């Protein structure tokens, strides 16, 4: 596939899950095709994909099924802090 950004051959399609909104208005759309180019490093959605996403968002009640999901927050440094505390506990003699 030819990249729309740099014009070189070799762009690939991968499928991802995208989130829109938050809280009670959160909508996850699975299997969204994203074009990735190994030459220029760009990732982009085609116009057709963007139109379909807008259609899904507009008619979400017809397309979406409710599911319970687990949500985790990324906390930079939190893991390393816990690791330091664990090492301190492990190595203390008192």
C-alpha cells in the first residue's frame, strides 16, 4: 500500500481499539483500521474510516453493546516507587 503522507510503498494496515468520550459517555470502537508507514513513521485514518467512526458515534445505540470493562490508570513512577519500597523491606535487617 502506498502511504498517503510520504508516497512510498510499504504502508500497512493494523487494527486497534479507539475510545471516544469519557465516563457514562465512553464509547469504545474495536477493530478500527489504522494505516502505519514504516518509512515516515506516520499513522493515520482514511477518510472512509473517519466517516464510519462518525456514523457509529451518531448511531451508537444501534451499534454498541453494553459490556463491563476493567479500567486501569497509568501512573508514571508508581511501579518504581513500589519496587523501591519492596527492596527496602527485603534488605532491611531491623
